[in-house]
C-alpha cells in the first residue's frame, strides 16, 4: 500500500472534512445556479434574523457551510487549514469540532444581537401596518432596489427589508474563533500578513485584526464615509473572537491539557 499524498493527506480529520464539505457546497451552489431541489440555497441555509419570515433554527449551523463566492470560501478555508490543523492535533478531533461550532454559533448569536438592536431602532419609526408590509413584500422591494428602483417609498422600510431578508453566510465566525485560539495557545508563532511577506507574532496579529474588526464594525453601524456599502459581517467576526477567547479561558481552568 502507498501512503496518501497531496495537500490534504496529512491534514487532521475534522479540518480536512470541513474544507471538503464547504468546497462541495459552493460547487453545488455554482452548478445549480444557487438552486438545489427547487429551493434557493442561500435563502434556506443562510442565516436570517430571528424575526424574519425566512428564519429557520437550522440556519444557525448551516450558514457555516455556505459561502458567497470562491474567494470568500478560499480565505476562510485557508485560515481553517493553516490555523485549525495545529489545534486539532493538540486537542483531538472531538474537542476541535466542538470548539468550531461553539465559535460559529456563538458568533452568529452575537451578530443577531446587533441586528436586534438595529431592528428595534427601525421598528420604532414604523407603524404596525408598515412593519407587516415589509415582512410580506420585503423581497420584492429589495429586488427593486438592486435593479435601481426605489423599493418602498420609505428609507426605514427599505433598511428593515434588507435587515430581514439578507442572509448571513460563511464560516468566518468559527475561523475567527480558531484565530484567537491559535494566538492564545501559540502566541509567539509567526504569521504572515497576506499578501505582504511581513512576519508578525500571532498574539499581535490577533490584537491588530480584532482592533480593525471593531473599528470596521463601528464605522459600518455609524455609516461613516467609505463604509456605507460595507456588507461584511464584522460583528460576526468580533463574536467569533469573543466567544473563542471566553471558551479558551474556561477550558484552561477546567481542562489542564488545553
């Protein structure tokens, strides 16, 4: 018998299978032009805010396996592959997989908390009738906006429609949890800042990246110049960092081999 060869041959089981599953999901999405068995994949599997008519509980998990495009997938899987493998070798497959889902779901819940604040602020400006109209006709209004139309003749209604019917996809929350774990457990390991060949210790990389995400999230919320069209879920990234940090701190106290 010959030993396996190739990029994934020596990759630990969970990391390898997560990469494969995510790649397959994007391939199926591309081949089906976003459709599978008659339903729109992002709508059914991507995460929606809990008050959205499109929300389903399973989306807290399934959104972690959906990605917007190849580069979205590549960046997340590159981070998972490079930083996740040492963690899985250290913890074992079961604990690593548990940590992955804790961070991914925790990040989604924090992101939904921010959405909840925005929902409350917008709903206060609308009548119950307008709120019901957004929930029933929001997708059509969003399509009109994307086609250059006006959507609803009300900015708050348009903003609420976008909040309710835009789905969150991607493994970024889980990957940011992996990033903070790597920085805590291998603080002096050197990482490269892509695409520049500049080495930086993991602990500093995590701090700088976290600071950037915090600023970007604030700028996005405040609508600062240059950030109005930002559709990155920065607060999901921050959520992954926070949940990952808390989880590692708890494990260090209760599980000495962390």
